[in-house]
C-alpha cells in the first residue's frame, strides 16, 4: 500500500510540473508537490527540497509546522 502512495505522489507531481511548464514554457518554475518542494534549474533539471521532520512517539512531526503528526 505504501508503494502505491509513493507512485501516486510521483505521478501527481509529474503532472503538476508538466502543467507549470505548459503554462510558462522556458521559465523555471516551482511547485509545492506531494513529494516535497519541486523546482527547475536553468538547465531544466528538477530539484526536490524536503521539509525537516523528526520522529516523536513513533510518528513523523514536521518541524516548524503546527498541524498534527503524520501517520507512521
């Protein structure tokens, strides 16, 4: 089940990146995707920046985030 969620996030983010390229061709753009903060560099490569998090009582807690913990 976890692998399907990862592939869903990858497909969702790929679709979002393709849509942002279609909206503004040639312009490096960014996207807050399901797999992290995604952006293009000037050579057209995709970069991903992950949020900082830590484990607390077996759950993932995003640092600097006031919401609930993510499921284990």
